[in-house]
């Protein structure tokens, strides 16, 4: 196993519940799991550039931002659906 993969596994085990809980402050439980998955994927992509002492705060900030992006995306979809319903009447 590569050193990067080992670091990833350590952070995943250590911070997964924290990231899901943080995302849950913004979205429902199902979406919080999706946000966590996206957050850890992004972490893996950037792991070579992240400092060990800043990883926890990075995960919190990024998971919050991803959750907010999910909200924006779903809000736009709701508006589209609403306008379509109005046009059909």
C-alpha cells in the first residue's frame, strides 16, 4: 500500500464521523453521506499538498462548502420544477 493511501485510510477512519456530522448541519442524513464521500475524494486528490496539522480544519471547511453547493443545486432544481408546474397550468 502506498504512503498516500495509508494516510488517506488513517484520516478516513479518524474523521469520517466528524465530516458526516458537519455535513449534517447543512443537509439531510442521506446527502450528508454523499457530501462526506465527495469531501474525502477531494481530500485524496489534494493529499500530497495538505499539511497533517491542518487536515481536520480543511475537512470541516470543505465538507461545509460541498454541502452548501448541494443546497444551491437542489434549490435551482426546485425552482425549475416550480416554474414548469406553473407553465403547465
